[in-house]
C-alpha cells in the first residue's frame, strides 16, 4: 500500500470513529502544486491513546507532542493530535503543549503558511487559516504570525525556510527574510545532525545554487560553513576559469546538480574548499597544494556536521582525486585502470564533468575516462591476482615491505597485459626481485 492510500484509510477510520481528521502540511502543499508528495501526515482531534486504540499496530514517536506512527506492512503515516505550543525554551521544543479540538489552533503553531494547510482527502476541500493558498499562488515563503517568534521557537526553521524557497523557486517574504537576517546566528545552537540533514536536502532536492545564495544573504553561510564563505572573491586564472572566482565556480556547479547523492553533492560543494588558503600569485594565479588542503578542511567540516565515516571517506576521495582527470590521457594503463576502479567512480566522473562545464567547458578528459570505463570489463579493471603473499613465502621471500612492492609490480604487468599467467608472474618476480644466494 502506498503512503497516500494508508493516509486516506487513517482519515476514513478516524472520521468513522467520530473525529476530525485531515491531511496536513507539506503533502497538502505539494498536492496543490501538482507535485507528488514524498509522504503524508494526518492531523486529528483524537488524542494519542485513542489513535493507538484505533490503530493497534501503531507506535508512539512523540508522546509529549501527541504524535503517533501508524503502520501497515510497508508504509507509515504520522498522525498528530491538534495542539498549541507554549513557551519554547531551547530553540526546539515547547516547554508544554496543549491538545486542541480546533484545527486552527494547530495551524497557528506551524512554521510557514504554505505548510499550514489542511485538506479533506475525500472532497479536496482545503482549510486555510493563514492564506497559505494565496502564498502558493504568489510563490512566497512567509512565516505564520510573527516571524521573529517563529524562528526563536525553533531555530531550524531558518534553514527550512531557505530549503523551501530554493526547492520551490519561491521568494522569501520581506518580513520573514528580515527576521532570518536578524536571527541567523541562532542556527549555531541547533544540533549538527539536524543541520546536516537540512543542508543535504538543500543540496539534493533541487535549487542548490539558490539555496546557498540564500544561506549567504541571510548570514547563515558564515555561521555554518565559513570555509565555503571564504571562497567569495578568491580570483582564479581566467585562462582556466573564465567564469570568475571560486565562489561563482562553485555556484555554477551547484546550479547543475541534478538530484545527486549526498556524497556527490558535498564533493561538489567542497572540491575547491582548499583554494582560499593556498591562493598565491606567481607567473599566474596558483593554488599549489589546494587538493591536500581541501581534503583536510573537508574532513573538519564533515566531522563537525557528524557525517558517517563512510560518507566522509567518499567525499575526501572525490576531493583528493578531482584534479587527476587532467592526466588520464597520459596515464599508464595500470594507473588508469586503478583510477577507474575506485569505489563509486561514477561520482568522480560526474564531479569532473560538472567541474569542467562550469569552467573551461572542455570535456576531452571526461569523454576519454568514460570511454575507457565503458571499454573495460570488471575483469579487466580488477583481475584475479596471479600471485599472493603465500606464493612469495613459498618462493623463499621473507614477509615485509617488499611484499607490497612485488605484488604491485606484478599487478601492474597484469593490468598492462604484459603477463597473463601464474608462471609468467613467477618468472617476472625472479627476474626483477632475485633472491640472494
């Protein structure tokens, strides 16, 4: 069952039991915009215990806040009791909530007008207490009520406002934008895990360039990613980067991201993060060591944002290898094959394509790498080893650093087609690494 079908069943059952129930929030917004919602939420006057009674397979996810997760075999829907919130003290949670019977009270405690709509799924009738439909038509993101109060209640709303404006292509209403500018530093108080998730959604849901321009103009870019803000005004050699400074180059790449993975998105954002600290002018503008500096800065950023080790390693790899594409046409075959077989190489390839079309526009190295990747089979890129460490021990070699050198030399010859059998590998070892008598 799809989540919409489950949500409709939930509404029908709640109403049959004598309760009010509506679709609410982002799903209503998306339905009115003609976009397929990713998930569906339901709001009701039924109290949590009553919801649990009606849906025995459900589970509480926010007892204090009246949120119950109703599940079937494959899908789940959040069902929340109408409530009003009072006295936020930590920039995230209200100190107390009061369950309500009036849906208007529930709407007034929400973040933005376009997310404050309720819908009767049976009739399509929309409950709109905050002119959310008008703001959808005007393509505006506007805080419900006093914007300063909304952002002080939940600081993450600062980032959510940016995300909605970027993804939907909407403007931020002037008073709401002014409040974001006033309260921007509050974003530093939000748990980094929550910040990370919003940043990833800004980068991957569409409108990444607009999102980062808004982060910059509100002040949140300096708050959260000062290393990225430092790209602004850092000139680049015009013969390689006619598009402008490092910031403009990065924005052009973000503009071309098409629903990327989180790691590709972060790699695109941070691939040149080492340039500001390595800028110098010699015969021309140079950024000596910017790759190494970028890997270190990226590690610090990803650690700060609580990325997983696996994702951190992939982003570091994207940055560490993004300049190697300029050498693909002169790489030895063994070097090229090792390059092409890197984990998630498709992300490396796409980052290079984006990097190229956002600067020189030349794609020769991209086309060569892509052609070679299509040409080589998995067996060509990662053949079964002809020799192992055990073989070397059997030949009389002592374990140690020389093992790695021997095995790599043998693999080089194998990848380059100079040897194809175990006997040929044994002969080559004896020729290049003779044992002392």
